[in-house]
C-alpha cells in the first residue's frame, strides 16, 4: 500500500469512530404519547336546565296566551317590606301573599318592534282584566287585594306612591329564582330561565290564603 493510501485509510477509520462516538439514538416514542392528555370536564347544568325542574303551575287560557303562575308562600322580609311600602293600603305585612303571573310571549320583549308592541298591549289588557276579576272575587270574601298596573308600575287601586315596581326593577326578579335582570346595553330587561326575553310578568298582592287566591285566579281565567 502506498504512503498516500495509508493516510487516506487512517482518516476514514478516525471519521467512522467519531460518528459512532457522537451519534444520537432516534426517538422511538409514539407521537400519540407526546400529545397532551385530554381532560374530561364535568358537565354543569345551565341555569335554564336547573330551573326547568322547579315546581310551578301552568295553564292555557282562551286567546292562546300561555301563562305560568307562581304563588309564593314565603319571600324574604326585605322584599316583603319593599312591597308593603309600595302598596300603602295593604294590611299587616306578614299576611301578604304575592301572585306572580308570567306570560310566555311570541316576540322578544327586550327589543321594540311593531309586533312585540301589539302583543304586549294584548297581554297587558288580559292581565288587567283578569286581576280585576280576582280582586272582585277576593274582596267579596272580605280579603284585600291589589296589583301593579303594568302601564305605570304603581298599584292599580291603592293610594298614590312615588315608588314604582316595574319588570325592570332591581327587586322584581327576586320574586322567582327563574327570573333575572339582564343588562342589554341601553337598558335592562327581564329574562326567564327557559323563555329568555320572551316574557311579560305581572304581580298581584293579597292577604287571602293560598287556596282562596288560587280559586279566585282559576275562576277569573275561565270566566274571561
């Protein structure tokens, strides 16, 4: 072997040794094991789902107006005091029972449109006529009763008060856990947990027992 060939062979042998010394084994770990594990999150029922389980009474009356009523046996003392300050002619506070009447509307009541305006007028008329019949029935039995006039936010029959109690009042949604007051930018609107903004709500207040109130309410609906 020539002198030049000997040098070339030694260089190749040295280069091979360096490759073996600094070679890095390839990763054999499957790609699937390198990805982040998927964490299963517990499903939390939405407000609408949780509220849909609440006990309530629903009736459908002539005119295809769908209504849901709620008679509260007990409400917090602060809200009761607030109602008593608005209904100045009411008797003893701790004997009062509120009747909340909620209408499931066809149109969104948080935005104005000609159709929603007509529907609201129809519902307001229905609510006032029904409430007057309930009052007549309860007063004939010796009980006190009045309701919030939706057109003014004040008691319909009661003494004048500079306080109002409308659907957009901060305390109105406290009458039912399924109601909330939502900020829609320009104003606030009442929202139902199942119906969204497709709702109109009215309030009656009386010192009649629950069963007597329910009887007067049913009579007023079926006679309309």
